[in-house]
C-alpha cells in the first residue's frame, strides 16, 4: 500500500499543514532551484495567491461557458490536477452525455456502469486549461514546469550567480500541497456562488479531482458535495459506506497489536485489490480509523519499528512496506510523549546509519519527532 495517499489525506483534511519553509524557484532555462529565502525582484507566490489565481482562472472559464450554447443541463464541474502538476477544468452537460452514450456505449445496459461513465472525466465533452483562463493561466503554465521537482527530496541547488529567476513558489505548494489548494479553490468557488451563471441540473456537482479514484471518492468529492446529493449521484456508495463502517466497528474491538496484525495484508497490498479499497476507500481511511487507540498505537508502532533496527541489512520489500505503514500510523496516534518523539529521532539515526538509502524513512521519523498532532 502506498502511504503517500494517506499523507495526502492528512493534507486534504487539514490534519497536516502545508509547510511554509523555503521556496522553489523556476529559472529561464527551466532549471529549478531551492532557497530558504525568497529571491529578490522576482514574483513570489504563496498559498493564498495560488488559490486565488486558480479561482479567478476558473471564473473566466465558467463565465465564458455560461455565454455559450452548451450552457444547458450542466451536471458536473471538476477542477483536476495530477502528479505532473497539470491542471484542467472539466465540464459536462446532459445532452453531450446522452450523445456519447448513444454513439459509443449504446450496448451497455448496467445502470452502475452507465452512471460511472457519466462522471468519468475522460468522457466529458468540455475540457479547459491555462489558455482558457486569460492572464490567470500563466501561473498554471509556470507551475507545470515544476513537474520534476521532488516531493520529498530537495536536492536542487540554491540560486547561482548566472541564474535568471522567472517565478518562485512556496515549497509547500510544490511538495504535494497543491492537492489541498486545488480542493480549497473549489470550496471557494462554491462559497462565492461562481456557478450561478450556469444552467445546472438539480443534482449539479462541483468537485476537485486527481488521478486517484480512491482519493476522489473517499475525500475530494465529499468535501464539496452535500451528503444527500452525493448518495443520489453515486447510489452504489451508500452500501459501500455501510460496509466500510461495519468493518471499522469490528476493528475497534481489537487492541493496537491485534489490529496492526489484522491490517498487515492491506499494508502489503500494492495493487489496492483488498477491502476497503474495493469499496472506494483510500489509504487515509485505513489509518484514520486507528485514532481511537491513542498512545497504545504509538507504543506498538515504535516497538515494531525498533525490532527492525537489528535486521536493517536484510530488509525486503514487504518489510519496507510495513515500516512505512507503522510510521504513517504514528501520525494518527495522538500527541506523542517527549520520550516517544525522542525515540523517533533515535530510530531515524539508526536507520540512516545502517543504510543511506533509508533517507525517506529517516526523514519521516525526524518529522514525527517534531510533530504536534491534531488527532
């Protein structure tokens, strides 16, 4: 299981803040630099400016679309971003959906499949990007040029004397924070009644989306779609949610050690084929349900992590996956004691001393040693 999507869940739920330290700087030759301080005489974009620029760009698209003949029975709007930092707007209406259904999918009769098709962004008829956003689209063009900037490793050099900076963004935006900011942009669009100029259906939905459907259905969509509308639009998810809640209730009866043992197969599932992925839940949901265990969860995870320090040189892929899962679980264990935070720091040093390739594990453990939990 990729714990990255649990980290994204923490960002999307506001459990882990977007960090403010440092800046990624785009230069004219498309090199990216990293400075702790923002460069002088260069436009510097913070999180608020990033969100507001995207909101303004979306309003340009919405306003233009509202004046077109396609502004009829609009049933969905989505602001989409992917791991390559490409941002698109998708809009669809009932006439276009029915046309596509008739022309390409008339042989399908399963209502669930047809409904899935209806909300599949790849089948939407209207797609917009930076060039449709007036002057606000320039930021999106610049942002996409950071596509190769690492999310966890800042190995870029600082600005060099011959560099010609174009724009700088707060590092937290580039370090996966943009997912939460895209979501915030849709929240703001709804709050500002930006969709009022569209001729919408009664169950019109506006949502942020990614290229990970588990994240979309379990978190992103639910943040901007009212529950009654959500279940009306996606009726299959009502039953899936009920099954998930039964599973959570069963797990709540287990001790920290027992539940971690019980979840081991899920932690090792790199294909998202097991429950609760099968009911469209993401990695965050798996860890979030452990929060009631409190400090006993921290004790159990730290004990298991310590056991691995004696066999670091023999670790295999499955053990790495378990280590990552136990580290992620620590974020949901409530506030760690000073002793436990110190243990995280010591574990980080121990892992790094034994194998420099474990730098990501060490970095996460060091982050936990400084972490103040909102759970």
